[in-house]
C-alpha cells in the first residue's frame, strides 16, 4: 500500500506536468523529496510526470518525451530520490510496461469510464489513481470504482479536478469530496487542473493559478486525503498548463498551510 488514510498523513502528488527533461524532473523531484523528509511524519509524497500529453487542445502542442524516455526518467527519479512515481496511461497496452516502473498508474479524467483501460490498470497490481471526468457527477464515480474493484485493483484513489461549467470554465464543488469519499477510497483534490479555463487561450488551456491555494486548502478542510499539485520552477515557460502550475518556490508554503488545516481537523 502506498498510502494509508488511517495514518492521517497528507498525500501529495507533485507534478511538473509534462516530463520536459531529465533536468527539470530532477529539480522538481528534489524539492518533493526534501518536503517528504522534512514532514515525514505528516506527508506521503509521490512524484508524477507525463510522458505523453495525449489530450492537448491542439494537435500542434508538444506532447512530451514518449514512453521509453519518460519511463527512464521516472525510473531514475525513483532511484535517486526514493519517491514513489506515477504517470498517465492512455491505452490498455501501456499499463504493463508502465507498471514495471511506476508505483501508481493514473487514469486521465477524459478516460475515466474506459472499461478496458481501467481493467488493464487494475490487473497490474499497482495502485490506480483515477481522475473524475469533467463531465461526470461525483455520484457516478461509484461506477468507476466498482469497475476497478471488480478487476481486483489492489489500491484505488479518486481525484477531483473540477466539472465543466459553461463555456471554457470549470467549477470545483467541495461537496464532491464527501460524495466521492462514500466509495471508501482516498480522495485527492487536483487543485491546479481545477483552475483551468479549457481551450480558452487561443488553442491551449488557460487558467488562473491565483485560486490554487484556495481550492487546495478548501479541499483539505472538506476532508480530502490528498492534493495533486502541478508545480514548475518557471511556470510561464512550461510546455503544458503554463497558466495553472504553482511556482515550485511556493510549494512548501502551500503544504505547510494544508498540514495546519489537517492538524486542526484531526
């Protein structure tokens, strides 16, 4: 088991979004590992990076390193910084090779109802983190979790990442945390994707990172077990999600705030 919710720890999945390079991945992973050690009694940290951003708004947008190089970077991060690692899988055939490296397989929001993908991820025996689709009610996540359980998933996490609201916008409803918790799995708040303005920036997703700390702290207060935070040393130059990533230098500040809230609840 990667994360035990009865431990009362905060689960943190920290991400540079795309695995842009080995150097960038190591820079982010070093900070995540430092926080993992500093707050070892209160924090379970996981490093995540995508080798393929397969759902970009535009076909011209950069997609990432590809699976072979991406898995090599993730393997090196795991060995160097002693962190569990995760990445997205978009097709069933990717699950087994990804599971050879990664501790957690992540199902992207747009694919959360894809039965074959869910089953293939579950059968690897690795933890499966499934994002709630922007088009899906939190009540309907019980069917997604049921598919994973039927396929004997070893450990299941659910992630909230906002819901489609009108044109080019998302809304994060904190009731989702309680509703998804009824499925008896850890619930994670994806506080950076939830502030996206999908496709609203001339062919790429826009967003407003000012609201990331508000959503993160609100979710912990609402009972979320963890946070998914995209973070980058220079967000404006990120190859994807440039408008929503949290500056790496602000990650500790946010973690500290959320730990304070979690302590108050406990």
